[in-house]
C-alpha cells in the first residue's frame, strides 16, 4: 500500500524549474531515500509534501488524503526533522520532550519513556540541549519529531556534520524505526542511503532519473557500485 502518491507534479520558481512532471510512489512503512546533487529538487519536494510550499501542477495523495483539499489533516500525520536541529536549546532534554508532548497532546508518559529508550537519551535527560554534542542534538531533534506520532517522517540530512561514530549510532537508531513509520531520508552520504534505505529515488534538475532498490539501480546503470551508478545516471542526464 502506498502512503504517498505523486502524479505529474511540477514546481517553478520564476525562470527555474525545481520539479518537472514528477511521478513517484512511497510505500507505507518503508525507509525511502531521496538522492541528488544540490539543486536536484529534493528540498522542494519535501516542502510540497509538508505543505510548506505549493506545487504548480499535478496531484499528491498522502495516506489517501488530497494535498490540495486536506492539507490540515495531512499536517497532523506528517513531521520533519530538518538539517537545523529544531529543539529548545535552553531547556533540558527531558523538558524538550515534555514541552513538545504538551504542544501536540498526543504522547503519553509511556510514549516519552519509549522514545528515551530508543534514542538512548537517559544519560543526558537533565542536560540543557545547548550543551549536548552534535550527535545528541540530532538524536533529540528526531525524537522531538516523533512526539507528534507522525505516520510519515522526513529526515533531512540527519547525520550532516557528525563524526563517524555519532553517524553510526544514529544509523542504528534509524534502523530501529524501520517498519514502525514511513521515513523519507535525504542525504549526500551515498553509503548512508545504501545502508539504510529500502528503496531510493534519484533526482536531477527536478526530474526523476531512477527509482528502486539499490541493486536494481546498479543493474539498470550497469555499474559495480552504487556510487558509480549514481554518477553515471546524473552525468547522463546532464549531457
């Protein structure tokens, strides 16, 4: 079953075409990767799906809801963890979780305890967010996004700027969320996409170049590695 259905979607910014006639489906419960170089259209697509900007053409359905007619209902089941950590820096980790739980009024104390365990936040619960390491800030930012109990979660460059150990720890956490909710992940780290994602869509200049499992994309591009497949597809599209 598809939780996201995108049909013939286009988005223009004056003379710039950010998305062009995009068709894409995302299955319920999968961890889906959005991949592309800067300017590929990834951020624009996420903004459209979150209701942060409007498309020019096409249709989008999220969990059976029409983006054009049901945006308020869609916003109740969608959340995003952006590149910039969206946490209250002067509050402790525990206060951040409790604050957002009160804002959304969806999570119980047990829900919060479960999130604390999943993200291994016990050791820093009473620490102010501004004093956390980069890795823990990212963990808390994603944990806060889960407080609203979304059906669809967007992770935008979740490990950007993290060291290799913090990155791997966050990979393990994201893997624990697989199947529980639908996750759309953007990243410039090809090994991250390859390690985490069930399927991947590759965009370039607003167009969909390929979609499928990693091995399928490698085979279609006749490449030995995913990196070579990605480079080959993008270079061919830009010729």
